[in-house]
C-alpha cells in the first residue's frame, strides 16, 4: 500500500513508523562492529553539533529543531521544559514559580552585563 494512501485512510501511526525505520537504518549504517545498536542516532548528531559550536541541530527522526547543550548553558538556568540536553538536570521541571524567578534574575544579570559593557566602550572612546 502506498504510504500516502495509508495516511489518507487514517493511519495516524504511519509517520511514526516511517521515522522509526529511518532511525533504525541510519543507526545500523553508523554503528560499527561492537557498537550498541540501541544508541539513538541523535546522540551522534548532537555531539557533532556541539563540536562545531552549533546551538541547534535537526533531529533526524522527527525533523524538529533541537537546542544543544551549549544553547541551554548560555541561557543560564533550566527552563522547566524537560529538554533532552538540559545541563541543569531538569531542576525546574514542574516548578513554574522557580522558572519565573530565575528568568527575572537572568534578565537583571543581562541588563547589568550590557550596561557594564557599554560603559566600558564609552570610557575607551574618550581621549586621555
């Protein structure tokens, strides 16, 4: 049966099954002898993105854009969304009040940093 026909007839799991097949095929092609084939393909893609300094990558199974650990680290706090690469061990998941407080603190810290940077540039442009 054609994949499009399956989708039209209401096969809601079709996209999921197709994505699983792609992931399994890609994992088999990336794994060498002795590797564990259960390792998700996104691990290698994430590591490549981090090594090149990218803040995001495209998940090969879903096509979604995913933030790398670098991006999360730059934010400075756990956003509470249970992100795949959270460097903060999901410390704010289920704690919206704590997230709001950390967002406010991060904004104040950024404003302070920007103000300090702009005052330094103003000082350096003045003649002695």
